[in-house]
C-alpha cells in the first residue's frame, strides 16, 4: 500500500531509520517509565499523603484509564490532522500532568495529574508509530521500530530498579515527574512528524458519537479490570460491568450503521488485525503479571530493599534490549506472525518458570528475562505487521486500537494474578496466566498460515 499523501513533506527527510527510532524511543520512554516505576513508589506515596492502599492504587489505575480512553481517539485525530499536532499535544499533557502530580498534596490533584500523564503518553505513543509508518516502508520501518522497542525493552526491564532507586534515594514525587522528560524530544520529533493529511480527509466530519462510545467502552473495561486493585464496592463494579456491556453493543451497532465513521468497519473486520492485536495483548498480560509477581515473590523470602530487588531483575533489561535489536534484523528473513508465535512461547515458558521458582532470585530473574524477550520480539514483529494490515488513511487509528488492546492485556494480567492469588496463592495465580500467551501463540500462528496461503500462486 502507498503511504497517505501529506500537505508538505516532513522535515529531516534524510534521517536514517536508526536515528528516527532513537528519537521516537526518547519520546515514548518517559511515558513508559510513568507506568512501570510507579508501583514501587506506592508505599511511600500512600504514607506521605495518608492514602489507603486502594486509593494509592488509583495512581496507576488513573494513568491506565486515561491512556486507554485517549489512545484510539488521538490516533484517529492524527489520521486527520497529522501527527505533528499530536506530538505537541501529548508532550503538553505529559508536562502539565507531571507538574500537577508532583506537587500534589492530596488524592484528587494526584489523580488528575496522573490522568493527564496517561493521556499525554497515549498521544506520544501513537504519534511515534505514526511517524515511523509515514517515513519508512518494509525493512527500514522494521529497523526503526526495532531501535525504538529495544530502548523500551531496557526501560521495561529496568523499571523496578529505576523506580526503587528513585524512591529510596529521592521520593515518590521524583517518580511521578518522569513523564515530563518527553519534552526535550518533543520538538525534534514534531519536526519529523507528518504535519497534515490530505485536505479532503482533514475536512471530513469527525464521528463524535463513535469516538465517545469507544472512549466509554475503553474506560469501562480498564476500570473493570482494575477493580481488584482499587477495591470498588460490589454495586459499583456491577454498574461498570453493565456500562461496558452496553458500550460494546453500542460500538458494534455504530460500526454497522456508520461503516466509515470513527471506528471504520474495514479495521474492525480485518481478521489479521484482530488476531494480531489479541496476540500482543496476551504478551502484555504475561509480562505485567510476571512484573507484578516477581518483586513480591522475591521480597517474601528475603529482607531486601526494592533497589536490591531491582538489581537482581535488571539483567532482564539487557535481554530485552538485545532481543529487540535482533528481532529488527530477523524481520527480513522470517514471517512476522511466526516470530510472534515464537515470542508467545517464550512468554509462556517465562510465566511458568516464574511460578515454579516461587521467589528464588536466579529463577525469577531468568523467568522475567524470558517474558521480556517474548514481549520485545513480539512487539517488533507485530508492530511491523498489524497496524499496516489496514489502509494508510486509518493507520493512526489502527495503531491506537492496537495499543488499546495491548493496555487491556496488561490490565487483564494484573487483574488475573491479583484476583486468583487468594484461592491459589501468587505462584498458582501466575501459572494460570500462562494460558493467555498460549492462546496468543495460536492466534499468531493462524495469521502466519493465512498469510502463507495468500502468498501462494493461484
């Protein structure tokens, strides 16, 4: 497929895939840190502000909720108005949210700041992938994505260490300020981003009803999955579940009634897109469940500080970085969905090993490494294939929906391991989560077979 027309070519047209990947990594990493480091800071945050454990958990839930609500909306707006505006808006939201959260002296300002940070992270994420997709094709795109995801792999693996060091040596306020670090990368990233789409698309009427329904569905699903952490009353959970079911039905009806609306039918009905997005969601579920369980299991058998735990788990960051870089090179030789199936297999092995290790430091570190290798390689492979399985004019939305499923997978992994830990214990709950990446492997393998059949000559 050809890339969509733009009103003007982006600046820096000769930038290499590696350079663009590095810059886009610098743009999205602060938002990833805002999510991966906050869990370790929650005890000191709750003690300082006088919050209960469920109230403190909202510092994580609010970020996820806003990110899920806005990621598809901002992706669709980027399709229409260009990714340059989304970069600048995302950076502004991240900085404003960081200022509010860092200065917060009570629950509600903290909640508002974390929500703004989540919305900003959503915009920067879709803008980064939209920029790479607009500038590069084929192997060059894979190299750019590989560089960016290798940087994200380092951050994902080192999130426990970074958060622990900052919380031990500084305070939780330093941790909540991390998303503002996107600002230095925002200006050069905006210069590289596509400034505007074709004039006709920009003038097209936005389907506000479809956007609102999708935002409602995303927020209800994330809130429902976060209930084990935030301790909502049973009646509230029932209402949220009913809202989620009603929103899902309304979204389906809207897609049927307005096939070219905010959520185009050609995206929703793409089997490749659906299976690929679910596969990456399963990888994220395995990763978040293991990342949540690993420090808790290690601390249960050792009197270590969080910095010590982070140091034990830090080698996983190296494994993630190396595997992401290697995956970018492998894409030219292997089918992306086959690579994704292998990645899901690595995640299954890591989740099961983490359950069997039961807090043994060496075994837990290896388990997290296997899970991060699976996530890193799977991300590179699926990002190079899934959002680009649809037409160029809806790729921003496709990236947003892909990211939404990715986030929902993480929320589901946390909910599963938290909800099942009471009857089964934490190792047993973690073992049950392995079912999700196993299903992801089957979905990715089915996509690989379908693409192989389509490639055969008639």
